[in-house]
C-alpha cells in the first residue's frame, strides 16, 4: 500500500476508534444510538419517502456528531486544566448547548416526519394483532436501558476493562 493509502486507512481507523470511544465511554452517546435505532425501526410503519429518510439520517448524524464534538471539547478542556476554570466551564456549557440545540431540532424534525395519526393507528393495530411483540419490545427496551446505563462492555465477556487491563 502506498503512503497515501496508508494515511487514509489510518484516518478511518482513528475515526472509528473515536466513535467507539464515544459509545463505550459516554452515556449520552449511547442514549442517542438507542434513540436512533428505535426511530429507524419504527420509521417503517410510516412509509417515508427517500427524501424524508435523507432528512432523518442527516438529523441523526448531526446529533451524534455534535455529541462526539462535545465529548472531544470536554476531554480537551479537562486535559488543559483539571482545576475549575470559569472560562473552561463556559466552553463546556456552550458545547453541551450545541448538542441540546441539535437534539431539540431533531425532535422537531421527528414531529414533522412522524405526526401522522393514521400511522399511529396502524402501529397500534399491528401490536394488538401481535400481543407477543409487546413482550419482545419490553425485553428489547430493558436491554437498551442496560446498554445505556452499563455500556456495551456489559455485553462483552473477556474484553478489556476501562483501565485497559484484561479481565
């Protein structure tokens, strides 16, 4: 592989490692991933167009990217100064505010895309015709809560602990 190809593959590897860090170490990122998964799965009940799916995916990506950037800013700020500093506190608040703005507008996009009473009626009748699916949904929701609270390492045996040591 030439020098440029190696740098490109390293860039992708680094980026995926950053996403992995965000998911494994940041509860809010896990909340966003679970919300995105639920929205995507339930979107099939709403017959969205390709353009509407594009808006949905862009909205999800914006929220997740904002969360990753917020985490990066927080980690960098903590590395620069581990003591309380009002300016660093403001910077962290601004970054968190950016995530909140993205999340609130994501909810607005969701309302625009999914506010269809007929689709909600269809969803209700679909679950009523398959009551066992309510149980499946309950179990999956419980697993999602465990994932959010405990993180993905909860599910993986023989993985490295957070301090990098083998269990």
